C-alpha cells in the first residue's frame, strides 16, 4: 500500500513479484515454504550437533532405525505400487496382506519349531491358553532355530500369494473393467473381511511370536555399530536381497518388460499380444509375496504383533508410494526412504507419539506441491 | 426391501406428485424436476416398518425375549439415525460432488472434541470452558467446517484416489493428535485433549433430562415418565428414546436441507462437477468455489453428527474415532446408493439394522438359546467340534467373536455391493444435473424454469450408466 509513491522501479518490481506469485505459483510458493522449512530444520540439526545439545550417536541411531523402517515399508510399498500401476486402483487391502504374511508365516514357523512337543492348535494359534509355549520357549530366534525361521519366511510369502490370488479370483477379476474408485471401495471390503477373518481365529489381542533377538557384541571396527541385533540384520539382508532381485527381474526378463509395458499403457500392451491376465497373476504374486515377507520380517524385528499390524502400516505405505509417484517402483523405494527417515529423524524435534503425524503431513504437503509425487514423471522402470 | 417400489421410474418422473412441502407451481404437467417428498417418505417408512416387524418376529420366535428385542430395535433406531445423518453429509461430498472423502472420523472427532472442550467443567482435568451444550454443538460444527475448508483449498486439484488418501491421512492426523500425550494439556494451560484418556464432559443427551426439569415441558415430561412407568418402561429408556427422536428430527432437517441444495442451481453445479468437472468449468461455473463450499458444508455436518453421536457419551477418547467409523458411514451410503438423499437415509437405517446391530442381535439369540458357556479361543472351539459338539463353534463365532463377525459382514457386503450393484439399493435414483426432465423435451418450453448452465452437459449425464462417468469427474486416467 504505502510503497506507491516510492517510484516506478519499485512498483514494477512489485508487479513482477506479484506476477511470479500469481496463478501457477501458489504451488511454487508452497514448495518454497517446504524447502525453507527443511533448510531451517537442517540448520537447527547442525546447531544441535555443534552445541552438543544432541549427541551424534543419537542422530545416527535415528537414521539407522529410519533405514530399517524404510526397508520393510519399501517391501510392502513395491507391491502396492505394482498393483496400483498395473491394475489401476489404490488397494486398501494391501496392508492386510502384510498381516496375512505375519500370521501365516509365524504360524508355520511355530509349527516347525514345536512339532511333536505341543499340539498343532496351540502352535498355530500362538498359545491361546496359558499352558502353551512362548516364543522364547520355542527358541524362536535366528540362531536357535534358523530352519523354522527360514521355512516360516518362505511360507509367509507363499501363503500370502495364495490368498491374494484367491481374492483376485473372487473379487477383483469380476471387476477388471470397473473404475478405480469402485475397486478401491471393494478393496476396503476385502481389507475388513480378511483382517477380521484372521481375527476370528487369532483374536484381536496382541501376540508375541519371537524369542529375544540374539545380539552380536563383537563387531569389526569398521562398522559403525557397537552391537548388532541379528534379527534386524536378517531383516536388512533379506529386504535388500529381495529388492535387488526384483530390480533384476524387472530389468532383464521378458516378464519384467511386459509388466512395465502394461503399467505404461494397458491397451497398447494388449494389442502387442502381452498376456495381460498372466501379467496380473505375476503382479499379485510378486506384490503379495513381498507384502507377506514384510509382515513376517516386521514381527521378527519387533516381536509383538496383532491383526492391526498391516492396517496401521497401510497409510505409511501409501505415503511412500504417493511420494514416489504411482507406477514407479524406484519412486516407491525413494518414498519409503523419505517416510522411514521422517518417522525416525523427526524424533529430534517432536515426541514419539507425533512422528506418524509428521509423515502424513509431509505426504499431504508434497501432494499439494507435486500432485504426481516426487518422481511422478518417471514411469515404472 | 419392500418389494414394491412406488417409483419404478427415475426421480425425473414428477407427474402426479405435487410436493407437499413445495408450495409453488402445483401444476402436474411441469417438467421441472422437484423432490418427491411424499413417495420418498413412504418408501423410508416401509423399509423401517418392515425392519421393525422382521426383527420383532425373529426376536420373539427365536426366544431372545421381548425386552431384548425392543432394546435392539431402539438401538437400531438410534444408530439408524446416526448413520443416516452421516450418510446424508457424505452424500453431499461423494454422491453429489464426487469428492471421495474417507476422513469422516476425523471431522466427527473435531466436532466432538470441540464440543467436549467447550462444555467440560472448568475444574476438570483437562479443563473445559463450561459453556452451554447448544453453544458447544454450534462451535463443534463450525470447527469441523473450518477444518474441511483448510483441508480442501490446497488439495482441490489432487486426483480422486489421492484425495481419498489425503482425507484418510487427515483423519489419522486428527486422531493421533488428540491421542498424543503432548497435547493432553496444551502448553501450561489446563486445557487440552486429555490424550489417550480423553475428555469427560456433560453428554448432549442430558439436554433431555434438563428439559424435563423445566416448567411446562417438565410437566409434560413428568406425565410421560409416569405413563411410561405404568407400562413398564424405565425413565432412562424413555429419555434415550426422546434423544433418538431428537436425532430423527435432525435427520429430517438434514434431508430437507440437502434436498433443497440438490435441487438448487448450486446443487446442479455440484452434480455437473461430479459428471464432468471440465465441462462444468467450460460453461462458466465456478467449480472450485462450489467444491470448496460443498466440502466445507459437508464437513460441518459431519462435525455436527460427531457432536450428536459421541457427545451423547459422558466420555470421549481417541479410540472412538478409528477409521472404521468412516467406513461405517461409507457402507451406509453405498448400500443406499450414492447420489440419493432418500437412499442415504434408507442406507443408514438398513446398515444400522442388519450390519451394525445384526451380529449383536444374533449374539443375543445365541445367548438365549445356547447359553454363554463357550470356548474363548478358536483352539477350544475346534477341539469341542472335534469331540462332536458343533454348538461350541457356533457360540465361539457368533457369541465370543460377534464384533469380528460384524466387520466381516461389513467387508463382504461392501464387496458384493460393488460387484453386483455398484449403484446401491436405490442407485438408479441418482439425480442428474439438469433442472428439467430431459426425457420430456416438449414440456420444457411451457413448464420448465430456464435451465441453469449445466444442462448441455446433462444430456450425457442423463444417459450415463457406466461407472467411470458417475464415479468422480475429476478422476482422469
């Protein structure tokens, strides 16, 4: 207002700035604010480290936890991103595939761990009565019963794939040409039915499946750890291995090429003679398999779980997928990294019960600025 | 439900039904689409009556007892009203405007928490402001509307499925915030959300009791209570019943408000946005403004529903606002058929009766017939089944796990409706965005009001049957 009489130069400048800030640049302004916020936080972090307000070790611990979290989020997010790009709907039942993996895998692991000693029902249902064994008594850790844990891992993947394929046949195949929103609503129904069918058998109470994790105290000096949790290490190694394997599959096999083609343009893929139903089969198999493994590994890492494990994870997975941009598996990996680090590194500033709020807020903010996600331009590659 | 639907034709058939609340233009040959109050009311009444009779007969025959059956019918009515309110509010978003909002629980939470903080006693922990309940309800409604406004303005351009996830994320942000320990008491003040323990406040249904203490109303109330006690109804039951009546009045108010909106020029813009936002915009409609207004209004109504529902408890906590609540309302709307206010009311009621209360009623019947001595785990149930006692399994599933059964039924209904009848029970009544009946072109010239803007578009909208076009205009693939 008051600058009107200070000369033409200023008012031109003001006009220019106003031009910049008008129509399309509402988003730019918002992006600027977000970047500014991140810069301020980064500077504050440096200050805290410099003044010793926060120990470097604590920051490293947050970062490491963030990396671990981002790995299992990534396993689940890849599957969600694949179904999103190939079947073209937001699958709200994906979180419950994670739950399915956790329950089915650990049921098998317990069955093997306690075979012949305890009753089948007691083992499969994780000791519903006080008389049953605990995870500790069964020796459910990677050193004491590696075979049970490994077979459980494979079973988690296979059983989850079987259930996902059965659901596809029962529900989604009848809706191949329905709109994305109809499929989304149906998937909410699938999510509820699947979760509470599990709930009828295993109840809604929380279970504890594993023995306490073995800790390696003697570690080569070049590793930045004082001690190593072997269950966490198993999670990291398995997840990284699966992600690399998937990368090779998508890049170097015909199936991978077909999947990428179908994600890119379904009609064109059909015309070119790509067997779409077979690609959908592969999509569910890979997506559900990874989700099942994710659920199994989370339980290995945390020990405690209930039927809500996947549902509570679902929104974080969605946040990761959306941040990365739908259809891009590498985007999903980047998104998972961002979300995993956000929920942990944000602990520097906010209390632990607000960290998921930070992740969800970040998701909403980035969607406002880039409605197609961070790597929205990149197609499945 | 009640097999004979009086409206075989879509709602566009206005002949012979001069709306009884629509005083202007009673001529019968008009092609202007007007709400059909009478036939819709009849339809709702039929469904409600059939459900009551059905539950009563089944309840009495199965030996659940008259009292338990009446109790079930009362809670069906209460929850039917609640879900009808929720579905009506959601219908404004999803049915009319095509905005896929799955953050209903969050807006309800904002309404209910605002109410509780406003009316809680100043000496409580956390403290409240001790305001009168009506003020609290208004504040709660306004707060939810403002929250909707803040959320929708920046996210207008987000795709439909992303918008869904944004709203779900928002409702989780609200829930996690009120649950957080750091907001239990904000700053150094005594005010706050109470964290996981929630807030204790005077429930809104205490208004009924308060009314009974007033001079004239109280005399009538006193007579009612005496009458009730002679028939054998406790005064608390009577008060609950009167509160349910208040809710039904709200349903009527919502219904009238939303039907008025739907048949106004503003409502036609909303429907045009649902069918094709770009076309509506090309015709010079301010679609952004309409979407913002519709979303904020719907959120305010959701906040009001939150205050009326959760406010009727003495205590609210974050657990009352799990995302499941959202899906309750969604299923109610989808069962009834998005896009129809009458469908929303019927859907809310049918949902409350058969999905929400149904499993509990089965539980009551199981208890009456098989007792309560059932195994507590699936292991025990299957062990007894193996020993030749199938009632143990029935009891385990329908008695011990009645809540789980409810959610399974909820999920299965959602799936079946989406596969078999994606438009819901009354989906064929989805209103088009035209002001006049397009199937009767000749009549437009003499009887019709000048159609507003969106009528070009509704040529296509009138014929549309494919779900892609009816489900959210802003979802571009």
